[in-house]
C-alpha cells in the first residue's frame, strides 16, 4: 500500500507513482477512491464508476474499465473472475482466498491462514502454474 498520507488524492497519487504509473487526473480520481482511505477493497468496474459519479467526478465507464486494466497491468490490482464473466478488482495484492457471497454478488477476503492446498496437479508439458485463485462460494441458509 502507498505511504500513509492523510489526503485521499495524495495517497492515490503516491500509490500510482510507487508503481511507475503516470498520475493523470482520471487515474488519480480512481486511485483515491480505491486506496484513498488506506483500506483494501474489492470493486467491480460498475461499482467504481458509481462511486466516481457519487463523488461528482466526470469519468466514463469505458475509462474506468481501461484504468482498472492499466492498474492490473502495473501490478496495483488483482483481478478475480467469478462465473467466468464477472470481474472484481482487489487492492490487496497478497496471496489470499476469497469468499463470494452469491445472494449479494459480493467478494470478501477469506482467512488465508485457514486455507491448506495439499497438492496441485502437474501442468501440461510446456506450461507452468502462474497463480492459483481460490474463490469459495457462499449462500445464506
């Protein structure tokens, strides 16, 4: 996470600079919404777009999608795909599992210390495992 400055825009700007990402106005706006309070979060492009609109920021949904992709490419965000089509973006870059709350379409962190993966299958010839995403689906009883 970026330095512990008090202002959300300053924290967002520093987060971008630390990753070598040019801090344009729209990137700083979205970065401040993502990390401005110093808390990790899971967002969709749509929820980040709505948060920007709620803050009276002028940004298009296409710009939000493109910016989230650029943040992922820079190593600032981790993309978690649920159901093969719904993407959530996580500001917590440590390896950790997730709970997906089916009734709420919400993603949250699961306790990493409780997860045990005993063995993974061997990848096919000429391939290597890049990462393992664990998403545990939950529903209310």
